[in-house]
C-alpha cells in the first residue's frame, strides 16, 4: 500500500495472547481496508497474518514472539517496510479509572497516569502501556487516541456502581466500572442501524469469550453490568473466577498464605473454565472433551449456570427484557452454549429455535416474547468511530 492523501485510521487491540490491528479508510463511512493479527503470543508457533479488504493475504508466516511488546515491534516494522499509510492510531484500553472514561488523546501525562492505576487491571494495563509506547515511538508525529472499555458504563446510576463499603473509598476510585464497553457500543450501534425498533428497549447483551460479562441496557444506556472494579469479577470466565465470597480471598491469604501477586495469578489465570475442568480454557476443546471427562462437564455446566443466573439479575435491573444478544467468540460461535444458557430462561419469555440457533442471526422462536439475536461484535470499528472526533 502506498501513501495517499486519504485518511487512514489504525486501531490496536492488545489481548492476553494476541495483538490485532485494523486499518480503516475515512470516506463517507469507515471502510475496513486491512486487518492483521499475531496470535498465540508466548508460544513457539505464533501466527502473523495480514489480509486486505477483499481477502487477499498480504502476510502469513510463523513468528517468534514472547510478549505483546515483541508483537508490537513486528507490526510497526511491517507497517514501515510496506509503507502502509497511517494518519492516527487508536487503542483499546481496558481501564482508565474514574477520571478517564471518554476517548482522549494520549500524551506523556496520560501514560504516567495509566501506569499509576495498574492495580485496577494488573493483567492488562502493563502490556497495553508497552504496546502504546512502541507505536508512539515509531509514529511520534501523528495522533494517538485512547478508547476505554469502561466508557459505555459511565451512565450507570450510583446504586449500581458503588459497593457497600465505607464511603471514603469512593474517592479512591473503588467502584464498579464495567468492561467490554467497546463491544457493547458496537452491538448497540448495530441495533440502531438494523433494528431501530429494538434499540431503545430493555436489552441484555452477553459478551461471551475468554473474558465474559453481561450488560443491562435501557434506551441505549448501560444501567448495570456484571464485571466490577476489575475484569476479574462477574461471570465465570476462561481463566478468571468471576464473583466469589470475599471470605474465600481471606482464606487464601491467611490460611494458604498466598502473596497478593500469587492470589492475583490464581484468580486471573488458573480459575474459571480452566480451573474447574483442570484441562483447558478453550471452549471448542472443552466441548470435545465433555462426553468423557466429568470435570469438563462440570465446568461447562457451571459456566452456563453462571450466565443464566446473572441474566436474571440483569433482567431485574431492567424490570424486564425485550431483547437478548449473544456476542463475543463463544457467544457468536458456540450454538450449544447459547442453547444451554437459554434453556432455563423460559420464565423471562425466552424461547429459541434449534434450527435457527445453528445457522441464523435471529435465533428466537415465533413463540418467544423476547427477541434473541447473535451479533458479531467489532471493537475495532468502534475505536475508529471514536477517532473521527479527533480528526
């Protein structure tokens, strides 16, 4: 790709073991012209893949990456060597604390602030900081924009976001922030574009992936969500425990004498589906193993139960439900999980069609009083959409 006078927006999304980039061309709308990813970071078989807008493969090689920082350097080198046009870069940032929710330009002061709140997302912020610094060093003359996963939930009322703890802790930022906000924003954008009659109703969105959460949305605004102050809370996830009795944490600290970092590692990386199954956090793998491994079956049962239970809580926050949306890697692709979640939500008026669940985006049956949809999320599009404000 050669440089032109057109505007091109690069989005960067750092995951736990992957780094994804997308480039959008600014026209009357946002057109995706390139997407790339480096997967399985930290393993011996990292996949470096870049494809253009019509599916042509620009790069498909194995790479050696021990960290997200190394993956970021590979991407910046490729962008420079192939003369890929970039006019601004936007980043998905999981947490900005109470003071930083709305998208904003990144400068040295912001980077220093982000480093000071690492405890709010200790498994995410350090890597995100490294990735941002590498791209800023490589492209120092262009705009760099932070887009927060917490922004969508800034509309939550006080009774939904504050914990029953001493009031003084609120001033220190101890509150529910909620996450997966860019995904939820895209789902709402899609509903507004394609199903406007539903967009202002009572909606529960289930973002189910390695990280998982639910959001209760009314008239386009988040009124509650399952994740809390950090991305560890809420639903059971791939390797994260979700909500548990605080007394369990005291037991692990006092009786098992875990250090804070050991406790963080256990809750964030060794729990959830991986911890209960004793085998894996990958849904496709677990579904294959389920028939012959009781711990795997128990893990999947607990996962679906957790979602059903908290769907009830979100419906209570909304005083009803009009639309249920599944999104995220599991939500979009695992029909059997969608079926198991919905089987037990009939009291809410939710009934799905088995055939539609395997092949359609609208999976509710004619007898369902609630629309049940599958929507493919697009966090990169929302980052680019926010970046337009800074052009």
